[in-house]
């Protein structure tokens, strides 16, 4: 396992997929869940940015801009976790002197961080549900599904070792 970790957020989508499908242990489910959350947030942002191009009330415009700022902050946190999950997971694999539950506790903590950020993304999504242009409904709903998928993956990772 002497392979050097990459910055998975700087890879092309094809490059990231190649890394996931390799025989190396990372990136795995945690990195993928954080990445999927970024896709959901990006799609959510698209619907809100598109709405800003319409003739809308100034209060709505202000509310949308505030949501976009929140989404940008979350995106940065998710990007960090794409790489952090892989780094932490590899460290867990090295620590052979403990039980699996103990060894993988740091990885579960990263997964829990992803869950917590998904909750924040849900809140942005809920607030935006009254603001976005309804012609973007399919994209808006797809963004929710992506965030939900990220949450489910990370929740499974956060709670998996509790069964051991």
C-alpha cells in the first residue's frame, strides 16, 4: 500500500472514476459520498443561479444569494472530506493492534461529518424550495436525491462498525 494519495478533487470525473475502480483501497464509499454531495449542491446552485436571471423580487434575490453563499461554504467542506476520508481510512488500515471497531473509529468520524454536512445541505435545499424557478424542478429534485444518496452512504459508513 505504498501508493501516494492524490488530491481527488483535482481529478477529472473520469480520473476519479478510474481511482475508485482500481484495486487500491481508496477512494471508497466515504470519498464517493462527499463527492456525490458536491454534485447535489452544484445542481442546487444551478437552479438558484438560473432563478437569479429572472425578474424576481429583491427580497427573493437576497435570500437566494444568501443560500448560494451557504452552499459555497458547504462545497468547500465537502471537497475537504473527499480527500480526508481516504487519508483517514488508510491510517485505519495500518493500525492492526486494535479491534476493527476501534481501528475504524476515525473513519466513522469522517463519515459522521459528511452526514452532518448533508443535514446542512438539506436545510439549504428546503429554504430554496420556495425560491427557485419552477421550470428547474427536475434539476432541483435531482439535487435532493444526490444529497440524500450522499447522506445514506455516509450514514452507513458511520454506523457500519457499530455492528462488529
